[in-house]
C-alpha cells in the first residue's frame, strides 16, 4: 500500500497493554483496520525485538499494511521492515536516508514548519508532526501544536504524507484530517483500550468519514 492512502498508524507499546507483546498489539490493531504499524521500544532486548519485528513484518505483509521501526535503523534493516522513523534527537535524517537506501521508507518526527522542511530536504518519505494535543504517552519536550500549526506544515510540505501524533482521540481525529494530516498516529488511544481491535476500527471509520467530507482538490 502507499502511505498516502493510510488511515491509521498504531505505535506499539506493550507497557500500555499488560499481557501483550508487540506482536499481539500489532495483530489486534491490524485486525481493526490499522494499515501502518510502528514498533517503538527503547528498552527491550535487541535480539527479542528482532524476533518480534520479523513476526510483525509477516503480519503486515499478510494484511497489506506497512511496518515501520521507530529509532532503530539497524533493527529496521535486519527485520526487512518497510522503513524506519527517526526523531530530532535520533540518527540525523540525512544519514538515516543513506543507510536505508532508496527502497526503505524514512519517516522523521517534526515539531515546526522549519523541521518539516528540513526533513523533506533530507529525503523523508513522510513526516510525523506533533504533539497535536496534550499527551502522556511520549514526552517530546514540545508544547501542543494544534490544528493551525498542522495546517501550516501541510502548506509547507505539499503532498508529503503527514502522520499527526500526540493526544489524538477518536473525537479529534476527524479535525486532524481536515487540518491536513494524512492519518493519525496513536499510541494510548488504541493500545491502552480494553479492546484494541474495536478502538482501531473506530479510528479507521472516523478517518474515512472525515476524508469523505473533505473538499476535493481540483
């Protein structure tokens, strides 16, 4: 699938889903219609993460979904993921682009128009933008950006896919799409839900409705 067609990215965090590992979280999210899975784990054993990453890669290919590894370009390459995602404090985007080559996707976390433009120039295939709203899932060091800032980033990067992240709920997902995001990227709103599959399905439905009501480009 193309990232431009994505409806929901779920970032795995087993700490929010007791009793489930990355693979179980990913499987439930995919069953609910998530079409991008991003593995995020800064503390796990690399050997164990590689096994889980390969399992998620297989699940994603069976579902026609994309699999991205957060932070670890080496893990993304070893697992033959579809791409890697780096933040502003991680491996510099130009170097990550060089290591990934021309086939794997590169995503870059951004928090301003300037960072978004820099990611585009570095060869990013998509950007993450946020935090959109207040969130407790991931400390970014940046205050909430809001919908106006997202719209400004969309204007700055043209058609480059944008995964909006940070405090997005099912209720706010539609407004995020209307402001210019390609899709929401969520952690706790899906992973911490009692029913991960149902939570993912609700997001996918909301995004679909928002896209259907958005003005068509001419």
